[in-house]
């Protein structure tokens, strides 16, 4: 979250991406930093998925990521 905030404050569009396990933590971190960074979440867990499952997660999140970074 720190990197996303730093990028945004520098004028570089950015979006925070993580699994749904981190929804509350991301909200708390954003509040602590005083910056409501754009966030997109994918299904948890990510690490134990096959390559194809990870590609599907990425494909499914693509439109939301583009909308968040360009919106």
C-alpha cells in the first residue's frame, strides 16, 4: 500500500491488487496513511493455484484493474 500511495502522490496512476484475505488490512493501511488508494481484490488464496488458475484470476480482474488505474 505504501508504494501505491507514493506513486499516486507522485502523479503516477496506480492500483493496489491483493487477494480477498487482505480487504480489511488494506482498508486499515489506507486509513493509517490518509489515502484512499484504488483497490482490486481477487479470490484467496493465490499461492496454491495452478498457473491456469492464476491466469484466470488475472483475466477476471483485468477490467477492474484498468478501470481503477484510469478512473
